[in-house]
C-alpha cells in the first residue's frame, strides 16, 4: 500500500504539531498489511511516532521533521541510555521495517542544552532527553539515505535486533553536546553498516552489550562496517564500555577517521569477551580533545579493567589491525589491569606519524572508566570527569612511565607487531620515550621489522 502524508492534511508549517497525522497514517498502513508512507517536502513539527511491521517511512527530498521540545511527547521505550527512556521514532518486536529517503530529521538540540559550554567543554544537558531512533527486538531493519542533525541524545540506538542494514545515513551533531553518539549497535546480530557519514561529540559508531531487561539481553555478533567517514570528539569506532555479554565476529574496513580524539577503542569492563575482530584499510587523524573526553589522541586503544570488583572483565582476544595509516598526538595503547586479559593481538603494516601537541596532557594516557575512589563503580560525571581534590588532576589520566612512546603495552600476552613504521619528531620533544615500543609485564611479544 502507498500513502502520502498530504492525504492526512498536515499543517507542515514547522510550528503546529503534526504528530497525529503521522501516527494515523502509520497505523492505517499497519491495519492494511503494510506499505510505504511518503512524506513530501515541507517542515513538520512532530512528537514520538511508533513504527510497525512491514511499513516504510520514506522522507522525500525537502522533507524536514523537527522534533518536539516536550519530553512527554515521545514514545516510552524499554531500554535506557543514561536517563533517557523515550524516543522519537520507535519500534518494538517489529519485522521488515524501514526509514528511507533524502529528507532530514532535526533533533532540535538547542531546546535540550544550555546555550554555552562549561569548563568540561560541553553544553549542559536537560536531565532527560529523547533518542531519535530506537528499535528493540526487531528483525529486518533498514535505515537508508536520510540525514539527522542536532540530536539531543544518542541518535540511532538499535537494541537486540537482527538483520540490520544502515546505508548512506548522515549524522551531523553539535560537537559540544554530551551523549550524542551517532550510532549505537547494542546486543544485535547480522549488522551491515556502509557508506555513512557520522560526526558527533560523543562516539561515532559504538558496539555494546548493555544490561537491559532479559528479553533484550544477548550477545552482539556478525557485524560488518565499511566505507564510512567518521568524526568524533570521543571515540570514532568503539567497542564497549558496556560489555555484559560477548561481542564477536566484527570486521571494519575502508573507513576514514578524521578530527577525532580516539580512533579505534576496545574497552572491556563488564564480563563479556571481545574477540575475532579485524580492522583494515583505515586512515586516522587523532587530536587531543577537551579533558572531559576519554582518550588522549590514541589511534588504537585496548583497555581491560574492573568496573565492579565482583565482575571479572572479559578477555580481548584474536584482534587484528592491518593496513592502517595516519597521524596522532598520542600512542597506540594496549593495557590490561588483570594480567593476560588482552592476548593474541596482531598489529601489521601500520604507519603512525606522531605529532606534537600544545596540550599539557600529551604524554598521558586515559584509563577511564571508572576511576574516582569516591564512586568506584559509578558512572556519569563522577567517573567521566572528576578531579582529585588534592592534586586537581583528573581521575584516570596517568603519565606514561617513560614518556610518550609510539606503542605502549602492559599486561598483554601474545602480541605481534610486524612491518610497522613509527615516524616521530626529530629531535624528540622533552619527556618523550626514546624507544618506539614500551612493553611492561608482557609475554610472548614478537616484533618483525
């Protein structure tokens, strides 16, 4: 069945709410077995919408959906992200569902944040903010071609879904807005992400297995990411930190990471294992961001630490970095607080040009989260950005023991570094490690020139 929104007489002035028109059209499609709702050119003010099985929301060129500024207008969802429990576009338990087209969604972020940034480098958010797209327990999901701008919270969050395609989607978020991840793949399987353009203050693409209700809790696996352009003030391509269940069988290739803080990060904290992943043919450009952001311009980063002392963090194993090249103000950093939890890592044919930074924290690395002894298993600001009251240093930011190397590894087993070029300033700046590689309590390391 084919419907156009104009059949339902929307105001399309960008001011008067059109939520009822949209939902009536989507519900009619579902009643008649499915089909496509096409939204023509115009400005639509819209609250939360529920999507149904076998239905497609198509945003034609010139269509602009502006989300409401009232949190109660949005759809309640099962999953939580920080304090967010509502979404603009929501589907649960649906199959064969799509959002497509060349139109745009405006997240209206100015309504959800303070006008200017604070000392953390962020504009302070409202206590509760809606996510733009949330799908939970869905099958055969397609997100294609549209643009989302100025999201107030996580932009796209897919939870416990299977058979996902995200293609040619653009996300352009304000670089001073906290928790505005572009794409979060959470407890999902059989995922293809390609030809996307993501820019956000928080993570670009994040794979995770967060704790949810039992119906939404499962491992993440069989994920392919390629041909994407990513900018992030946090981590461009991130696995973790929420890792309650395994994440495995992931390939990332032919991507460009630019103007980012951390390039690729694998962070194990909550019990699940991270394994069998290949990162290949990637260009990176990493610069130190404001101190509130986790990371110190690390192009590659693997971290295993305890969050809760009662939960053993999972292993990170059988990971390959092959054919990467780029510039960074930081170092490749692999550290395992429990010895040997990072093992069987291959770094091959990587070219790293280290560059000098004006940041006072060049030569430091970042082990967050958690770090604050006053809140040892906490989350949020008390562990994201908290100062030691005595030294005024940020908890979790530590100096490299011998100065900044090109590659630092601690507690790693079976690490192989082969055919890598580390290009460093000559002469080395004061305080930099004279050795390219600094290995601490590692075993089974091989280095092939």
